[in-house]
C-alpha cells in the first residue's frame, strides 16, 4: 500500500489501489480519512507533530504497526515512511507492507523451533553443534549435564582442557574433511568428575547449496553398558573357572574321602592317649580344613546353596579366625562367648569361609599390624530395626578392626561383586560373604569411620532345634547295634574301598555298585530275595553313567520306602541342600569321617525305624 500524506493534517492526498483494497474501502472512502483513522493508535495533534519533526531529521523511518480494516479487524504492517519536498511543498510518502504472511511464517518457524527444542531437550543423548572453527554454537540440556555449558567456546578448550590447539583427528574434523558421518567410542571426565564411556556420532550440516557450514555430534552415555559388558566377561571367565574348579573339587573330595577314611581307620587301631593317635587327629583336622577349602572353591565358582545343620558356632569362629591370621602381623582377640549361645542352622563350611574372608579383610586393612576383634552374642531384633531383617532371635557375629576405615559413601558398594579398594583385590571376598549370609536368611552390615576402623556384623537366625545326641560308641567306631546291609554306589575305586572298610568296621554288610543301572538291579534282586538293603548310599555324579538323581527315581519305583543317602564331592549342589525334595532320607558330603558316616546311618536306619524324633531335619 502506498500513501501520499499531508504531514500537517495527516490526511491522505493520494493512495494506490492496494491501499484501499487491503483495508476494504472504496478509493473515495479512504481518501476522506486521515492516518489516525486507520491506525491502531490514535496520536493527538501534538504527538503527530513531534513524530513529523523526528522524521525530518532522518532519511526514512521503518517501523511495525497495525492498520484498522473497515470491518474493525486489525492488519499487521511494516511501514517505511519518509518526507519529501516537491514544488516547495512537503509531503509524507508511506509504504505499508502486509506482514500477516510473514508473521505466520515466523510463528511457524518459532513453533517448529520450539518443537525441535523440546525434542532435543527430551533426548537422553547429548547433542552439540559446532561451526567450521569448532566453536560450540548449540548444546541440548543432556549434553550440558554430561560436559557442562560451553556455548560460544572452542571445543578443544571446552572439552579437552586446552591441551590441544586444533581438532585434527576428532570426529567433526573428519566430517568436515570428507563430508561423511563418523562413529567412535571414547571416554572422558564428565562434569560430575566421574569417568564416562560414550558412543559418539558426528555428521556434517549443509546449507541449501550443499556446502558444509557446521557439524553435529551426538554423545550417548554407554557407561552402564560397558560395565555390564565387563561384568559379563568377568562372569564368563568365572563360569569357565567354575566348571574347572567344580571338577577339580569333586575329584579332590574323592581323594580326601579315601585319605580321611583311612586316617580314621588307622586312628581306631591306636590307644586314645598315644602320641600317634594325636598325630592322626591332627592329620584328620588338616583333612577337614582341606574339605572346607574345596567347599570355598565351589562356593566361589557356583554360588553354593548351603547344606545346613543345627550347630553351635563358638569353636568354629575361634578356629577360623586363628587359622586365617596365622603368620600375619595382626593378632586375633576373641571376646568370651556365652555358654548359652543359641544354635543356628548353618553350613559350617560356608560360615567358615565368611569368617575367614572378614578376618582377612580386616588384616589387609592393617598392613602394619593391629588387632582383629571377634565376638558372638544372642540378640533379639525388632521388626524394621535392621533393614530387610525380620524381627526375631539371632546370633550376632562381629568382626572389628583398627584399620584405615572407609567413607560412608562406600557402604552401598562394599558388597558389590568386583568392587575393591585394594590394588591386588578382586572384589569377591565381601560379595561372597553377602551371598552366603543371605542364603542363610541372615543379614550382614558394615559400620566404618575413616582413620578409626571398620566393623562388620552378621546376623544368623537362631534355631529352635536341638543338637542330636552324640553316641559314644559311634564316636569310637565300636560296632554295637549297627547291623544291616548297605548298598554303596560310587564310581571311584578309592572311595569304594575306603567306604566299604568304614562300613564293615561299623558292622554293616556292604554291596558295591559302580553306577545307577547296576545299583537298581542289585536293589531289585535284594527285594525279591527277601533280604533287602537297610540303606543305600548313592553318589550324585557318575561321569558317563546313571547318577544319584536318576537312580533314586528308579529305587522309589521299586520301593517307595527306600532309605537312600545322597553323597557327593559337589557339596554345594542344590540337590544336596534340598535332598528331601528328591526322595533322599539324608545327605553326607564328601569327604566324610567315620563318625559322620556312623551318625547318618544310625539316624536313617535305627532312629527313624524306632520312631525316635529327628532332631536335625536337615541331616
């Protein structure tokens, strides 16, 4: 719209067709009006005069305004006004451009920008844009959280601490050089001070002519994925080690069974108070420690479902701690334990491992030496007093040291697998402790202060069962009431021989089977002959043959009342822990002593047959 205006009166002197068409007037109708009639603002004469005076002082004036349509609606316009003189008279020439389309386009651009900003803000990945000089011109919020706000800075100063003066070799430099998208995994120190692993993708940005004028980098945090991958690799390695360890432990337990059995038989041929008998007892104790070592190996490799027994743990705590600190700079201080310390349902081998790991942890926290304090006491815990621990009676075992301690922030991680603060540590010791205690329906807690030391407390549920009475004749291995026929299934010749000798010493008749098929045939024949077996001892694992699980199924089909005892060098196999669910009457892990074998058979054959109470449901 073009208007010729009298600057004194603000009346229109001339208009073009676009002017009256835009505002909905006829030509004569619009020429009868003044500027103030079609303006959204209605300046008074004095304000109009000052505006004209200001216009005289400049070549032209461009401003945004609104004009009033004949129907009362308003139209946004951009006005370019100037004053000219012609034939001695002053005129105002005003050109008004309808900017509704421009405003709609601008609004659409703003809307699209807002949408884009919302999308970029919602991205979990960090996004940054840099110009050809590697200056940061945009960052979304995710990127700012990752690496801080660096808009306007050169990227090599913002992200590389100014160590380099160029970005040669960085992804965007490669993009600018060849115009392609590039990917890379990298790591850096994040804004929170932690090392972060990232996956970076960089792409060039082109203008309408196809020229590159900027680049975009998308940074994805893959720290968790990397940790999971590392954890998976560790677990796969551990699984491989576990398979090997399990096989070694099984074979080693078979050997220990032969060694321990022969030692037990040899000891019976010596006077109780003789020096050779004492030496035999020491060798027997060493074999038991070797047995616990294999159980630790299996627990480490497989997790180890506990095979629990009702037990008093006072002596176990003392012996485990003393054994662990033997030859070290640290000394063991065991507090007096109450004579009425409650019994617990515990896998003694696994608890031994827990005590040894905790004591070893305390020793390593005191490289210059110090004291490790152990205590055990009866405690009653109320509901919600200790997180995840139900209210009730517990035996509390405490291991305390005088080491360097640790900050409270570390408490949440201390039991995580592979978490360690030691240069030579593997981060498994406390994780294994946590797993074992949890599998015993207990809880382990930690309290520590830097420079003072750490204190670990584990709570084991108290048992309301009673210890099975120890029969003197069985302890001495004297065959009194022990009479009966035993079917022994085992594939290892050494185990067959020593187990048969132990059983015969106890007064039993023994028939040996090397696998499940032979055992089932012998069992069926004995049933038909009228001279059935009083008990069956089944090895759980028979390489290349029928093992204990398949065999007990066969035997139960023949005689649902069969009294079968499961035995294995895989002491942590879940079947050993839940043997009753599979039809077994009892369990005896390898290696076993003469006394253990006697006690198990006595209970299975005689106590159960006589209707005596089973004082230890878990064998």
